[in-house]
């Protein structure tokens, strides 16, 4: 189903998974995770794409498996490392496997990739190339501003261009201070951007998550929460409880203030997804219509 249509009808709950490294049994393990995530009745599950490119076949397999489990798939695709032939091949592979929805991204240049962005400098270039295939396209946005931007307002210009190139919805970078999200939505609406902006939330439930945040996006962590995370870093069970409670608080606050849905970065953990969904049980029916 088209994600823009789902968003027109209800508030969404969705998850992100990433393809496993090439180890024996890893794909089967991910498929089992997807099956468990599907049992939580999300509106869609997204699958990330390597910043270094690839032929998209693993992503298409995972997206097809998501849909075989009865859930709409959102396949990410990065333009940075690709040639027009690569993009054509990936788009045709996705279409052949029944993928209707893509999240079009530039990708982060890996240090060794000199020719990164030779053909597709920005997500918008990739979106132009994908347009003829008829996908429902989404794009990324950044409540705290993208690392290459001097201000949020430069990023809003990029969002406007992404919407003009066909973005029907946005998903945000993860954040721990909801006020960044509210500022982004307010400023985006003032700038005339109309597409729904789905907040991305990553429950910070272990020390690995903290390292991932530092390495990948540097999102600000409010001091009180950060102090507690550091205080309980050596107590995994306490840290997990703290992270689940904090994420649930963020989600309830987002719902209360009218967010169109919530996209959960669950780092391939169906257990963490289930624990969050359990905490949302009281609001699921009334506020998510499911
Ligand atoms: P762009 O939109 O090209 O933006 C990059 C910079 O250029 C920004 O500073 C922007 O303001 C500026 N800009 C954008 N368009 C224009 C334009 N037309 N003209 C001038 N300037 C412009 N990475 C992966 O490798 N794989 C994934 O699966 C993946 N999934 C992601 C999912 C989400 C929800 C998010 C938020 C990020 C994801 N990323 C992923 C990371 C992403 O690739 C990086 O953040 C990357 O640095 C920027 O990608 P983008 O699509 O926003 O790029």
C-alpha cells in the first residue's frame, strides 16, 4: 500500500530494520525478526540501504519478505555511490519484487569512496531519476539541521526541493529533545512544506546505542537523561528500563502534540519494539487507530 495513502487515513507506527552483514544465518535471523515485528501490526517497516551502494537485491529480498508478512515495505535507496545504470537496475528490481514505496537518500560518503556523488549530488537528483518508476517517495529531514548545513533554514530549502521533486512524506533523523522536532515542523509549515513529517525515535537502551548516536548523527541528549544514562551505563537492565521509559515519554508527547506517526529505529531488535508497543498499549487504539 502507498504510505502517503496510509498517512492520509491514520497515524502510523513503523519500524526500521537494516540488512545484516554477510554472515551465515544472518538473513534468516533478520527474517525471523521481521516476522516478530509484523506481529506488532506496524503500518510499515523500512529497510536501510548501504551508503556504499550495491545492487539492491538483498534490500529487495528483505522488502519482499516484509510484504509477505503482511506489512507494507519502505525500501531506502542511496544515490551517492550509484550510476544511472545502477539506479535503473535497483528500481527495476524493487518494482519486480512489488516494492511501491522508497525513501530516497543521498547517503553518507564512506571515507574511501572518491567518486561518491558523481551522478547524484543530492537526494533530489536521485528523486528526479526515480520519478518515472512511479514509486511513492519519502525523504530524510533533520530536526537539529544536517551536519553540512549552517542553519536549519538551509535544510528547509532542501526539504522544499525534496517536496517539489516528489517527496510525499519525510522521516526525521533520530532526536532526544522533542522541541527540535516541533521547531522543524513549525518552520517547515511556515515555509510552505505540506508533507507529513514522521518523527524518528531510537530507544537509547544500551551503551552501543550511545556510541551509534555519537558516531552517526551526534543528536543532542538532554543533560538529565544523559546523566542518568551515564550513571547506569554499567547496569544494563536499569539502562534498558530508563531508555524504554524515555522513548515512551517522547512518543506520548509527540502524539499529544499531533505528530502524524512515529518511526522507531529499533536496531533489528523485535524485543525492544515489542516492549515499546506494550508501553503504548493504552493509546494504541485511540491514537493510532489500530
Ligand atoms: P541530501 O538531501 O542530499 O542533503 C545533504 C545536504 O545537502 C544537506 O545539508 C541538505 O541541506 C543539502 N541539500 C539537499 N538537497 C539540496 C539541493 N538540491 N541543493 C543544494 N543542497 C541540498 N544513509 C544511508 O547510507 N542509508 C540509509 O538507508 C539511510 N537512511 C536514512 C534514513 C533517515 C530517515 C535519515 C534521516 C537518514 C538516513 N541516512 C541513510 C543518512 C543520510 O544518507 C545522510 O544523512 C546523508 O548525509 C544525507 O542524506 P539526504 O538524503 O538527506 O541528502
